[in-house]
C-alpha cells in the first residue's frame, strides 16, 4: 500500500535532477563516500558512466530524478523509473551525503519514493540493496519490503 498523501518531514525534493548532469553527478559521487552499497565499486566509475547507467534503467523520465535538499542544501539524490511492462516502479538509487546520514532521512526519502510510485499508478515499488548493507535492509523491511530475488553482481574493471 502506498501513501495517499505527501509525506511530511524536513526534506524537500527538487524534480528534474536528470537534466542537470554536472550537479547531479557531483552529488552522486558524494553520496557514494563511505556507502555500504557495493563499496568495492566506489571510485571505479566516473559520474558520466554512473548517470548513463541509471538512464538505461526502465523508462528515463528526468522529472522522476530528484535532488534531496535540507535547508536549501543538496544532501542526497533519489532516482525512480517506471517499468510499465510489469507494473513496477523501481527505486534505482537513493543516497545521502555522509554528514546527513543517521538522522532518519533515508526513511523520509523512501516514504517520498513510495508516494511517488503510488501517484504514478505503480503496482509495486522494487529496489536492489547490497546484502551487506544491514542498515538499509532493515529500513526497507520496516517499510514493508520483502526479499524477492537474490543476484550476484559481477564487474570487470578497466586496468
């Protein structure tokens, strides 16, 4: 069940982040710092590669890419996409800069993502999380998400 009203909180969500590649790319790289999601990949891809990879997921719609702000400062990013063939929306990425973590802001972002999925007519909101990221896994479980599939990620890195 998705929220029917916009969740409240101290965060603001500025849409169309997908149209400002420079600002978003720099912000994404900041959110990767000290991240528990696939930390082995930190520093391997540049921001252009990262953004291209996210654009290839589902139906690219820049209005579903958000700068997450607190007190008019960028503190995170949220990227959502639609997979209309399955009725799914995907939470492609959400992340906070290191100094904004640990204050319940991740849950505020997740609640906003669920509200957006409901507004968009999604049947489900799906996401992927690194099994080693216990904090994120527990947050998703508290929000009602259930494990659906397990996959292994392989990467071949340029040397």
